[in-house]
C-alpha cells in the first residue's frame, strides 16, 4: 500500500531538520527512509509512503526549506486565530 502520509508534526520536524541540519539533509538526499526513521517516523508509515517519496533525490536549498517551514507554521497559526470555538447558550 502506498497511501501513508506524514502527520503535520512530522512534516514540521522534517522541514526544520532539512532547513537547519546540513548533515541530515545529505543523509535524506541519499536515503530518505533512514532519515525519516532518524526523526521518529514509524516504520509502518515509512513503508507505506509512495515509492517516489523514498527515492534518493537532490533537495532544494536550506533557504527554500526554511521558507516552506515558515509558510506551514503561519498557515497553522492563521487557522487557530480564525477559529470560532463553540459556545454554550443559556
């Protein structure tokens, strides 16, 4: 099965590592599955990711990863700021 995805927390952690840890970036480029294991992604999730996600690759630069991380974090904050919590009516 190839339908697994990372959780938002795992995605944020992955982007943070790719943006700030050059050694991790190099390991991820060579062996994405091993790098995902290194940051705590469960084995079952990794083996069920699409094959293209686990192929060695050349990543965008650290600056691009940092921008993606900030965008994802800003989106999360924006969603929480506009949330209308349920209110009890008496």
